[in-house]
C-alpha cells in the first residue's frame, strides 16, 4: 500500500488528475492504491468515506489515503466543479523527490505522523491555487519528468499539511457555526438532528461531538436554549397567550413548552411573566401627552377619543 504516512517512502508519482465541471455524477464505492485530493472550486457535492458522509462546498476538500473506500455523488441540478489529484508514495526513485521536504518541514512531518485515513477541511491558505498549478504543469508536461513539477508538488504538499494540521478546530468551528445559523433560521419549524447534520454537511455523530466539545451540551439542548430565549422575549415584552408563544417558538403543544421551560428556568412560563413582564400600563389617565407644539392630527385624535367617551363607549 502506497500510503502517504509510510516513513520509508521518499518519492511520489502522480497516477491521475482532472479538473472538471459536472451537473450530475455518481462514483460507486471504491478504493485504490493511491492517495487522493478532491477539491471543490464551485458548487457542492457529497463524499462518503468509510460510511461517513460529508457535504463539500466551494473551497473545501477531502484528502483520502491509499486503500480507503470512498464514493462521490453530485446531485442532479446542482453543478459542481472539482479539482482531483491522485498520487502514490513510493521507495523507487521518481521525478518527485520528497526527502528534503520531509527533513526540513516540521509542518509536513507533523502531517505524516497523524496517520489519518481521510480528512475533510476547508482551504485555510492556498491549497486550491497549489493544486491548480500542479494540474496545469501536468497537462503541459504530460506527466514527464520535470523539475518545476517537483517544486509545485512539494508546495501543494506543504499547503495540504497546513490545512490538515489545523483542521480539527477550524473545520469543526466552521460546521458548528453553520449548524447554529440553520437552527436560528428555523426555530419555529420542527427540527431533527439528522436534518441539521445533513444541511451542515457532516454526520450526526460528529455534529453531536462538536456541540458537546464547544457548547457543552447536545444539539437538542442548543435548540431548546434558543427557543426558550425567544420565548422569554415574548413573555417579557408582549401580551401573546402562552399557547401562541409555544407554537411560535417551535413547540408542538403548550404542555411540552411549559415542561421544557420549567426544566430550564425552574418556574412556569406564567410565573416568569408575572415576575419579569415589561408591559407598559395605561397610566396617562385616558389622555394623550403632546410634546412641543403638537400636531393637528394628534389633537384631532384626542378630541375624537374624548367624544367617544362622552358617547358612552368608555374605552380607548
């Protein structure tokens, strides 16, 4: 197996490459004896590695080590442009020699010791440009030995290592931010963790891990927190009925809302409203206060209101 993580491999050989735009495509599950970088330059696609599915968008990529089963799916009507480079690490001498890079770059050495089967990440610096340059050089030289290709490949590997070494936190926060934005936009709608994960582009287990690691709770905890924050605003600043607040914040019943609210705040919604409501009482004694010189319309409204009271209406 020509894995990138074998310390005895000091040379590399490109085995395949392409730069394509596809409107629909499905590559069945497969593995091969080459490492692979699949980089999305526009649009989006779905990639599955070892039963884990990810949604790649513009400026995101997946690095797949040799022998790892994977598949690619581009849904119909969602065009996607992809850069792809496949290469083998080997002991046999080739045009691309990496020993000096391995010896002098702590970034690349740190990447190699990770021994990761695959990595999904955003482009954190210039990997996209480096890949384009490698593919352009390959097209010009038709894969023949070339000193420039050697330099460009080393640059590409440096950019890959940079992204992978910083991927764990940066990529995780990217997906977390995307999930939180989706939750905020859909608070009034029924939500399930698999749906949030599908939109975010990661599997539900990884999404749960991100919420636990960075927000110290589950996805559902976060959804309830945001719904209850909105409910508190309504309780304090409006006269909406409790049932209306329940449905307008995504709960399917008043009972479910009340149970969840009491669990988080230690009291019922009604009691919370009594303690914290900021509703302005009608304390201007059924009259309108005019500032400055006033206006004819304000005076007319005031006169009209007084006439209504004289007529027996008695309500503002």
